[in-house]
């Protein structure tokens, strides 16, 4: 199962980098974006990062629970992400 998860992760990263490359290539012909548009993009990226972290930590805990391992103490990052996500 670990090999398939790693393959999916590698494919996801490859697709993401490919899209970023194509967008950067197309951006050479367009005028520069406004500050407002850059702030919106940064906001969306921060929200996406927070969602990814929440899902990642939840899946790690689920994997440990299904494996029969003890839950353990959450890390500092996990506490920060749970606080930001509104989970106490």
C-alpha cells in the first residue's frame, strides 16, 4: 500500500508542477497582476495549505488507530492546525 500512496503523491506533484509551468509560461504574454489579485491568490493558497494539513493529520491519526497504535501526544503543528480549524 505504501508504494501506491507514494506513486499517487508523485503523480500529484508532477501534475501540479506541470500546471504551474504552463501558467508561468502563459504569464509572460499577459500584463502583471494587481496587488489585489496577488492577495486573493495568497489567501486561497493559505486556505488550501490549512485544509491539506487538517486532512493529513486526521489521516495520520486514523492510520494509527486502525493499526492499533496508541494515539500519543499531538505535536505543536497538530495543535496549531486544530486550533486554526476550529477543532478543540
